[in-house]
């Protein structure tokens, strides 16, 4: 049984993990993780997790902007990093950034590709990030549907 999250929702399904990729590097404090599954019924499940190690002070503007919940310093991960702008005091309450979960279920591989594309509003260009490209390259080696829409694009 596979389990992925979409915001507060939990999606459970039987199927195979086709590929995964991450933008994490040794010096990362925030990164994206992608996983792509194919369910037993043939649907695709694309999962994205935005990971952050940063925590904030109660007065930091990002605390209210991101609607962060308070925590005690003892509950922080040993990898947690203080916000460089607000420099939180680790002796009282802190406000850790939370993981951001998103998932999409689709019957067609084209919807997976569309979900991974980023759009530059200034130029109107669409592009794939490196982490999305890695996911698709890996998945295209094991799935004919992903291979057909990723490696062979027909431009009108």
C-alpha cells in the first residue's frame, strides 16, 4: 500500500513507484521531493513535498505569512536551522516551517507533464526544473506512457 499526502488529505493506493527525485543538496535548507507512481488500475499519482528546515521567531513576518504554528525548541529536528533574518531565540517558542504536501491523480501521462511544467509570466515560456526533468527521465525508462510524452514532443 502506497500513501501520499495532498495538503491535509491522505491518498492510499496499490501500485508501483516509477521514479523519484529531489533538489536536496548538502547545503540545502529548503528543497522539493517528487515521487511518481502508477496505480494498479493505470492511473498516475504525482507527489510533491516541499521540505524546510527553517524555524522563526514569533515576531518574524514569515510566521504570520505562512501561518506557522508554535512549537517548543525541544521538538525541533536536530537539523533545524534558525531563520537568518529574525534570528529566533531558541529558549522560548519557535515557529518551524512545515512540510508542504501536494499530490495529483491523473489517468493520462500528459497531465503529469503539465503539472511539472513551470511558467514564466514575464516571457510566457514554459520549462521543466532540473528536479522535474530528473523525475521524468527516470520514469520514462520504466513507463511507456511517460516515455511517449516526455522524450517525444510534437510542437504545433
